[in-house]
C-alpha cells in the first residue's frame, strides 16, 4: 500500500518537469537549431505564404524550388502554425513542443493500456518509461530540433496504441483501420521508415505464442496492409499530383540513399554505424537494467514471466524501428527517435521489480532518503530554469558564426532578395532564408551581391568586399 502511495508522490512529477526544462526547454529556446529543422521551418513558412504547394513544396526560388527530399505532410501541418502564429521565433518551437507533449502522452497511454487487464498496479509506474525517454542524449539533442522524426514517432505510437487496444478487445477490427490511418500519416511524414508497426502482430505471436494463432496474425496483418493500400489509392485518385510527388521522392531520395549515391549528407561507410549509435542511446537504460538485475538477484526477486514477455515485445518493436536502418548507408542518430519510446517502455517494464525493492526496503523506510530525493528533484527543476534563462535566444558553438553572419548579411541585402554565391552551404542558405528570405543563386553571378567563403582573386574588378564584421562568410557588392 505504501509503495502505491509513494509512486504517486510529487517527487516523480517534479523530476519529469526538471528533465523537461533541462533537456528540452533549455535547447529549444536557443536561437540555434539543427539545420534540417531550420530548412523545414522555411519550407513550412513558404507553404503558409503560398510559395510552393503541398505535393511540391519549395525551399527557395533557386535552391530546391521543388523540395522532394521528404514527403510533405509535416510541412503542411507546420504551415498552419505559421498561418496562426506568424513568422517569428516561437512558431517552429511551439510546433516542436506540442510534438514532445503528444509523444510523452502517448507513451503514458500505451503504458496504462498494456496494464489495464492485469498487473493494474503497474499503471502507477508510468513515470519510469517517461524518465528513460527524457534522460537521453537523443531526446536532449534532437526532440527540440524540428525534425521529421518526432512527428513520425508520434504517428507510429498512435498506431501501436490502437493495435494494442484491438488485440486486447478482440473483434474490434475497426481499430486496425485507425492504426492504418496513422501509419499512412507516418509514411507521408518521412517515407517507408513509418511502416515498422506492420510487424506488431508477428512480434506479438513470437512473444505470446498461445494468445494468438498464426491464422489470426496473417488475417490482421492483411487487414492492416489492405487498409493502408486503400488509403493511398484514395489519395492518388483525389490528388493526381500526389503520385508524381511520391515517385520523385522515391527516385531522388529513397533509392539514391539505398544505392549509396547521396554521399555528402549523413553518409556512413559502415552500414552498422547505426548499431553503435543505438548502443549510445540505450546506455542509460542498459545501466539501469543491469543495476536492476543485480538488485533483484540480491533480494531474490525475479521478473514475472509475463512481464518479461511484455518487455520483450516492446524491445522487438524498438529493434524493428532501428535495426533495418542498416539497409541504407545514410544513417544518423536522429533516425532513432521513433525507436526510443519502445525501448523506454520495454526496459521500463523489466526494471519495475527493482524499483519496488528500492521503494519498500529503502525509500519508504528512511525519511532522509525521501528528503534527499525531494531536494534532488527540486534542484533539477531549478537547474532547468537556470539553463532556460541563460540559453534563451543564444547561439551555441555549432552555428554561432553562421547565425551572426546571416543576420549581418540579411540586414545589408534586405528581405526577399536573391544574391549570387560561389559556394553551396545549407547552413548559411538556411538561416538567410529563415531570417530574411534571402535566396542564394550558385549558377548566376550577375546579382548585386556575392557571398563567398574564400576571398576573391585580387585582380577581380567586378566586386568589392564590404567591410562588415562577419566571422565565416564574405559579402561582396558589385561595382
């Protein structure tokens, strides 16, 4: 009874708040953002202003006038944030914050759903997967970055929730239809990587052999795939241009990535690079898990067999969202964002017996431990508030020079201008477009201004170097 009371203690909620402030708010309120997120904000704003269309979005007039690096669903959603909130610092940050919140809520809903029929008291430990998900370098660096992987994670979590709900309810096939809808949204957000929930019934059969027959696995998976096909056929019939858009994406992005043709961007010579990144991401959870094993053996408290299976189910889902990435040589840690919630839930299930040992044998027995935990949680909240304050609209070392130069160059060139550039740089082009809607033209050198990284030859009489305090880039004006 005491443990049930303590797991509802405000300490856990304060710790979640502290992690939110420290590992999310302090990052998202910086002026800096990973350049992919800057580009996605530009594309979304362009859509809001009528530049480009849903199936043919646009980065700028000169660079990616038709952007097909990814499907456009997330850009379309974010464009409404720009329509409502306007073109300002807060827009993409509020958009990312809402994604963070919904990912968190879905993790809690899934946790409560899986324990709604048995081990109901485990529902009170919903904070365990949340803390694992929050206290992670992946969440810290990339959840605030306005990347496509976060909405992809959200839609896949929603799909898995309805698949779990359907499996528990038995006979609610309409929930498979809803799950298929969310899988379609995941695919329209970042391509075929959103299809991993299709393996749910196979994994369920693998783990809970007697709970579902092979015929049922095949039938339900066919329903799921069939519903997805129907959704896409409907889209292609209603929006004929959708087929052209998706074909271009598959050809220029997906197939090129699988063939190793796109070597400059996230290209890894070792296709098992993502496995090493996954181990880094899972390190805090693995440390907690091995610590839990030691504690349970010391107190002779093994994990319940059914709980082990449930944990394994979610670990398999996490692996299905991450390990297939070795197919492509284009790999990076942010690609693991959709996998993280399932590892957090799966390993969270496995460590609960150890947490109960800590609660019953230490925390509940000693007031001084409870006071230390309370002080610790308050300290983390205070640390988070301090980091939010000192990082607010500050540029980190990654792109402080680029942001500085973009603001100086934009102030001279003016808004909505096109300037020549003898170098293609997605960082400066991204921030120039985000702040001043300045496009770089790398093909025509007849514009009033020219952007360079290296000084022009001394005998060049066409352009004169402007004396501004840039740190990385040089701006010339035509004579």
